[in-house]
């Protein structure tokens, strides 16, 4: 079995663990940025198993530059989407933020 057989390459920016909807970015984010153990990651996501987690980590180490570029694009996409959401907030969210700011200001004044 080849290492790539563990993955479904839907697009250059969408690599998933075969048989799941879990992207490699999910596993790698937990492993690299949250310092989670492979066992913890496998326990956290019930649709993947420990073998798939290790295959993802090995794929990262074997194709480091390619996967780091993939992750950077994923981070950038997420940043752009959050920016876009901020520009188009529902009225209810804006109102809740105003209420929270007013409450925080009252608490700061009372202190």
C-alpha cells in the first residue's frame, strides 16, 4: 500500500482521509499546533483511526514543503472568510456585541 492510498485528493486545497470527511489539516493542526498525541487525535475524531493519523503525520514529514504550503493556504482561506463574515454580520450579532460592550463598560466603571 502506498502512503497516498490513505488519502482522497479532491483538489489541490482539499485532501481528506479516505473514507471520511476529515481533512488532513484537522489532524495536522492538532498534532503540530496543539501538540496532541496521535492517540488523542484518533480518540477525538471517531471517524478516523490511529493508522490514518500516523499516515497523515508521515505524509506531512515526507512531503513537508507541499503540506506546509497546503496548511498556509488553509490558514489564509480561514482568515479571509473570517474577514468576510465580519463585514456581513447579522443585525442580532451586532446588537449582542453592543450589549456586551455596554455591560463591560458598566463593570469597568463600577470597579
